[in-house]
C-alpha cells in the first residue's frame, strides 16, 4: 500500500480557498441509439441531469451534449449542435450490429 505524503511538510505554500472549478475525466460510454439531435447511452459513472459532456464520436467528430434524463446507468443526451448526415452515418456504421439505414443528406 502506497503511503501518503505528510501534508504538514509540503514544499509549496498552500492557501485556503473555496471556489468552483471544472474537472475533465475520460470515461467510456456505450451508445445504445443515436439521432441527429441526441443519443441514449450506458455509463457506469452516475451523472446528474444537466451535466455537460463532450463526446468523441466514431469518425473523429466531437460534440457537446447535455444530459436530459437518466434511469440507472442509462441516460439520454441532447446535442448542443445537431449532427450532420455524415457524422450520423459514421456513428451508425460503427455499430457492431449495424443494419443498412437510409440517412438523407
């Protein structure tokens, strides 16, 4: 078991604070279904409704989304910017059980 450093003997001075900050954590998400406006996914980390996420989607596009609802480990997100037809097609085609789908555009 790794020992923790003695915090009373830290090298740099510390300052008492109480303020908000943002932390970025990379987590794996399983997309269950997708539309141009959002997705439904499974995740093992509990996240609150309203949480903003940045998805790295198949095909290399990145999109911000807001959690709209959750039910246990399944949640629904609304994209802040609608996926275009090419981005949507890449996500659908990345599925291991993808069936032919007609996506206009």
